[in-house]
C-alpha cells in the first residue's frame, strides 16, 4: 500500500495496514465505488489466492464532492455520455463507461471532488447529441439525471 506524499512521491505504508498487506499477493482486480455512501471512494481488491478486501476510505472527508448517476434513454446506463463539472474555475471531465478491471465493474455513479466549492455547473453531452447544462448544483449529493426525451 502506498500513500501519496504530495507531488510525485509515494511512501510504502504497508506495515501500518495490518498483516494482509505484509504478504505478497498476486492482485487481479480493483473496483472503485462509494461503498458506504459517505462521499469518498472505497476500493474492493481481489487477488488470486486470498479473499477479497474492502478498503473503506474512513479518513474523513473535509472537502466537497458530487456524484452523478446517469439514466439514458437508448441505454439505461447511459454509456458513452460525457460529463463536465466546473467548480471554482476547475473543469473535470469523465465519460460513463462499463467495466473497469478484471472481472469487475466500478460504481456507475461518476464521482467528482469539488474541493472547497459548495456548488458546481454540470454539463452533460449525451450520445445522441443532446446537451444539458445544470447550474449551481449543490455539493455533497448524488444527483440522478435522466436523458431528456
């Protein structure tokens, strides 16, 4: 297990994570999701010869976030939809995709970290060419957006 120590440096913190992290394992997949619905991302890690491990991010979430759950009309999971979120002048872009890692799938909700911003502008580019803008969307929520008919 490595912790980002700012910039381009990582520190090995395996010794502080318990015995599971002090043994060599052949990793297979990692699924990313907000498992406990607290606004930060958790990891489910699978290996070849060990049980899956849920790594809950319980470090506290002092920053704001926004999750977007898309509902499409041609495909219920809205695959191929591009979402751009702008908060405090910072633009983030994600595309709704399926799958993720080996024999796993990530959370269908798109997760955006907003930092200190308490609201954001959301721009949605649906696969059929429809464009949608949502202004002043409040932070710290799961926003469900259906594709316009």
